[in-house]
């Protein structure tokens, strides 16, 4: 299916990005094979293009896990750097309480 107008292509692209982010919001992370099934792509290039575009936007991160026998790539939603984690050790001065 060939999309003729620029506005239709932009809308379709936004729809794919939204679908990817909603899926990753529910699943936390996913591998390439699962994402291929989600979108129903026949070739790898379409998904790699989408993933690299969204990764370039800073919305997702790629994590590569390696063991001695295999290497797997996982994609997940980027951590929000504006939210700071709670400190693991809380300092309480001796004079308090």
C-alpha cells in the first residue's frame, strides 16, 4: 500500500511510534522478533528504521545483552532523567530526635 500524501505518511508514522511506545509501556522491554510480530513487517529494514528513528528521538533505548553463547538486543522506554531516584541512604543528624 503506497501512501501518496505527506500528511498521510506523517499520520501513519506517528501511529507506528505511538503503537510501539504503548506496547513498551505495557511490556517494559521487547526483543526484535516480538516487535516484528507486533507490526507484521515482512523485512527487517522497516523495523530497524522505526527503532533507530525513535531511539534517535530519545524515546527508547537499546540494550545489548551478551553471554558466551548468544547476544540479544532489547528495546525499552527511556528513563526520565528529570525524575531523580530517592537516595538509598538518608542522612539524619545526631541532634535530631
